[in-house]
C-alpha cells in the first residue's frame, strides 16, 4: 500500500451562445439628469457578475465613468427581452446589445454637447471621467451631467439608445449535422497533479494549473473567480458528486449536503492560471464567454491524473474511493 | 396549538416574540423579525447560511428550536453591520472577491466574526476548520480563506498598533 | 494581444453586489416582503412508473390551515407542456400535474396550498392516490431495447429529430474507409452520473395577484421571459398579464431554468386570490429538481502511428429522465460540439436523447459539452498510450487551426487551442520540443 502521484492534462474548447443561435437579447440605455446612465434589460445575475460586466461595457462604449452606470435588470415590465442567463451567452449577447445601445446614446450625447459648445460633434471626445471636450483642446469642455441637463431642458432631446443582438437561428441538417452552431469559441487547458492512497482509495488533488483563452477579458478578477470556482466544481464532479451513486439504480439518492458530497475547503489546492486574450470580432470589445467551461478541463485532467498515478483505466465519474479500489483489485487480478 | 412568548435580545433590542411549539429560531428571525440576512439554504443544518450568534456562540438558526433561545442574546449580521469589529472583515471579503452569488456570505461573515473573536490570529487550517460548516457553491473557497486571513491580519494589526 | 485604449473593460473593478452581499442586504426573491402569503407543498409520486387510478384530495383539503388542493383537474387549458416548444421542440410531454401516469419517482401530482409552510407540509402526505405500478427502466441502453417498458407518450424511448431520425447526427467524410486505413483503432466507453447543481439558494418563487388582473411573480429563474411565456400558456393568461421580477439569484449553474415552480404557484395565486410561495426544500432540490444528465459515450478512433486522428465515430446516449425539458437541445449541442477541438477529416456522430423512469435531467454548466469534453480528453490519453505519442504533442498535432473545416461544415475561426496548450505547458513546467513550442493556430507548420 502506498501513496502514488500522477499528472494529467486536458484541453477543451467551449462555444459562446446558445447552440444554433436564435437567442436574442435587448438592452436600452438612457441618461438621467443626475449624471447617471441606466442600462435596462432582463438578464439575470447568478453571482457571476453580469451587472458589473455590463456596466463596464456600457461605460466603455459611452465614454463615461463606471460608477455612473447603473444596471437595472430583472423586471419584465420595464426591461426588454433577454433569452436568459445560460449557454455562456450573457457577456457576449447582452454585452453586444449594450454596446449598440450605448453607441446610439453616445451619439446623441455628443450632438447635444456640440450644440452647447458650438463645435462639430465629430471633433468631440469623452475623457471617461465625466467630461466631454474638443479633441486637442481639453479646456473646451462640458460635463456629461450638464450635457444631459441641456438635452432635457434646453434642446428637448433624450440621450438614449436601443440595442439588440441576434445571431439568427441556423438549423442543424438532420442528415449531416451541417450548421453554424456558435459565435466563437473559448479555450482552456488544465494540468492536475494528484496523490492517490492505494489503501483507502482517497484522492488528494495537489495542484491545478490552467491556461485560458477567452477573448478580451472584461474583468480579470471575476474571470479568475470563475476559474477557481470551476476548478473546485470540477474536482467535485470528478471525485464525489452524484445523486445516483449506483447509477443506473435510483437508490441512495441524497437528501442533504451530508449525502451529496462536495469537496471541502481543506481539499482545495492552490489554483494557478494564465489568461490569454485573443479578442473575437463577434464579441463586445472582443469578449467571449467563460461562465460554463471552467469545470470542463479540470474534470478529465483529474481523472487522467488518477489513471496516470495508478496505471489503471478508469472511465467513469465520479471516481470515488470505491471506484479506485475496484480498479486496483482488477489490475491486481489481471496481473496475477 | 400552544403559543409561548419568548423574551429575546436580538441585535441589542429586547423583543417579545410569540411562537408555536415547532418554531425554529430561523423562522423567528427571518419571518417574524424580518432579519433577511438569515438565509434558508437547507433548513437541515447542512450549509451554514443561517449562522447567527447566540450569547456570542456560533449557532445554526435552523437547528435551534425557538424556545431554546428564550432569554438569550441573539446577533445576526444586521446586528454586526457597520460595527468596528465587522467592517474590516467585510472590507476584506470585498477586496478578495470572496463572494459571487452572495447567498452564503452572511453566514460566512458571522462564522468569521465568531472565529476571530475567540482566535484573533488563526492559522489557515484553523480558518478552514472554523468555516467547515459553511458551504459555498461558487467560489471554490480560496478567496474566502484569503479574505479571513487578511481580515485577521488587519484586525490584529489594529489591536497591536 | 488585448485591445488597446480600453479604459474600463479589462479592469478588475469590484463586483457590483459585493457591498450588499457582505452586509446581508442583497435582495433575493424571498427577501421581498409580501403580506398574507400562502405556501405550497407538492404531493409527489412514490413510484418511478405507475398508472394513476384515482386521486383523492378530500382528507388533505380538511387539514388545518389548508386553503386548497390543486390537481390536473384545476388546469385551465392544456395539461402538459415542454419548455422549448417555441423553438420547435415537440411534443408537449410533461404534465404540469400528473393525470393518467407517473413516469418518475417524485413527479408532482397534487399541490397543497396552506396558510403556513408547516401546514402545507403536514397536509401533503394526506393526499391519497391509487396507483397501478408498471415496470420501469433506468438504463439508457436498456430503454432502447424492443422489450423495454415504454416511458414516453409517443411510444419510443428516444427523442425524434426531424426527418424521423432517432439521433442528432453528424456525417462528415467516410469513417469506415478511414478506419480500414488507420494504423490503430482505439475504442472506449465513458460514463458520467447525474449531478446536482446544488446552488445555496433553492429553486423558488412567489406569485402575487395585483388585483387588476395582473400577477407579479418574484422568482429566481435564470430566464425571466422564457418562464413568463411558458407560465402564461399553462395558466391560460395573456403574457401581458404577467410580470416576472428577479435578476439577483443565489447561484444557478443551469438548475433554475426548468420552469417547475412558477406555473403552479401562479395557478394557485389565481385560484386563491392570495400570494403563493412555492419553494423547493433542500431535499426537493436534491431529489426532485433536475440534475445534470448521466451520459454514456462510446468513442471509436482511427489513428496513425504519428498520432494523427483520421476518423472518429461517436455514439452517445444522454439520459433525459422521464421528460424532454431541455434535453433534446442538449443532445444536439453535444453532437454539434464533436469531435471536440481537433481537426479530424472523417467524423460520424449519433447522439441519442433517451427517456428513462428517472428524474428529468436538464441543463447544467457546460450543457452537452462537459460530457463530450470529458470523454474526448480521456480518449486522447488512451490514444497517447496506444501510439506512444506524448499526450501534449498528440493534442497539438490534432488541435484545430483557423480555416480548418469542422465536422459540422463551418470553417474554424477564433481558434486558440494551440496557444492555450502551450501556455499551460509553460505554466506547468512541461517542456515542449521546439517545433511544438513554435506551433500556431494560424497554420499547421510542424503539426
């Protein structure tokens, strides 16, 4: 009996957006007279940071401070249609809709500012800090708030914009499968080291190292949050999580978090990652989607590492201690 | 059904609460007193989302019969909010992105507060042990552990200064 | 290669909800204070497959605090639905409340609505249903055998894709000819089991009558309009009469898209003229909410001595459980993702969406793709072992490049697998031979 170490790797790609498209999202952007901009839509923040990411995208496209962009989402009486938060689609689909809406609003904003400053709108730039000024002449300026006030009270205009993103549906040919399934692909490659106790079948994951390529990152801290959380979920999927431990039997279904086993904090190794940025032309400022793919490379990397450590060929998940001990028994029996 | 009136001190205020025989402290805090930081993640004692302090001790509100808290001092995150002892923990959770969906976060904060009260300079293992009853499905725990380490450092630095 | 001149995109600004998360002040659906709320608990099937002979709610309706008990007889119009009907998924196979049969252990039959959660929970077991148990099938390949018990209303235990296809399929090149010419045939079988999303916040909603003919549904659904449209069709209201409010959710992972609580809570609100809360308990979430599907995947590859994969044939069985929900879509996504991030000139895929007497499975983080990536990446290690080609080099040799034709006949673009593998090798201290370190997604030099 021993503790054996092994290394495994896996490389994956992941499509952005609903398979075959046909999944539109709209966004509306308007300036209030308080100096804020409001992005209105109906997408759902599950904790991944949609409200943050869309505010960043809107602020970038409008040329205004991040803090002045409010994201108002989650009410179908006020927010236009969103197909939903799934399929790694929200940064891409809602992000594109927000860019379109923000650009339309920005155009009006600059036209209003131009009239106030008595210059040509094409010659104006935003400083991203709340002011609009003449290119090359920063002293010729007006604040975004003053421009919004002038639009309403002086010029009678709404500083607003409408956006939608739709990748038209591409049906799959029933015979050949020919289709245009996705907008772009993100990529990941994960390397995992494990140590397996051949007496107990317990697996310790010693390290998880991943490279990701997700187009332009919108928020690197949130991207890292997805990568670390996904690595943990991948460990759980690979080693312990199931509602049917003796699948296909339906017995032993868990009722609670004692029966449904997820890794604890103590079992979590450090997660190292590098993120490459290859902006995609289809995405908002080049962004792809990362939300879903983050468990996909860790799972096979963990199992490949276990097989590498033990010299066995386990092909099912979760790889529980029981699965490991049975594989070791089989290996011993075939050697005998 | 018999109803009993409990005398509780909740977040510094004396309160009389009528409860039925099967009521849990979780129901009293969330439903009757509208302290919505007390989350219901499982009502089985398995996730830690409803962590509160009873007479200063870390407890799960869902497993605590309301009657058992009669005469006790109960503290929820609402009661800790903005206090000098919790602000550095909150700040550290924010700086470390130690929450995504945020549903487990109130319980994590209360459990962290309880830990740092009794052990101002916990080791990494002690942090993990202290938070082992608090589940998180989003973060993979690493940012939470780091947040507690940083909060401990900030708080003890303040005390020694 | 990040875009230049970005001011705020690309910066790690603070997560918007963190300030309220750490103070316990983020408002999730059940933190909205709604007075005079009723609570709903479901009586569910104790059998995986049975005929319903009689449903008797008399006793349950008499229990203290019970306001009403709803069965299929209370449905205003259609008794079944399928959530993706709007994009052509058919038939509408899933009862909102079961009527003639139950097809999985846990299937909803009668909704007990009461003044308190405790009263509803106490009364639900008092519903009396007379069943005639039927043989059940739990394994995907067993379910496809001629003698298997029939799960679906249409008589076949698989989803019928257009033109009467039993599988979502890919046909590209000629796999059989390529197998004949290959140096090695590498085959294996891969199995994943059902996995629970386990968000810390369980699935739930509150449906509230507004007194003007409109209903507001506070919900943690991941797709508000999707749920609104399906709910309207089920409860027999114009979508214009519904308002769905949410957007801040305690974890989803794909588990909150099934539209299982909103229609029945709304129906109960219509019947009782009171707000009705229907929230899954943790046990419901574990046993009744949909899971990530179990997948069985057979992969057969033709491989040359130098590591080039010349043919890949995949036969996949997704265990949809008893009803379609989103599974037929997931199976198609799985098929469309094959043969993974590798350029293979001959590919054949048959992906079956199979029905069994298990709890319905549905979307989860990486829907249809996680299982595919799992099987392929284990298969790649097996190929490496058979051919003696290093696992890193094997993947780099076969990695797709920009301009390569994929099996679904779309030329690859935005490819960056080569660079991602190289970056991971560097991070892990894995030395690559110079020609492999110099490879690029823009050409096939060295590969």
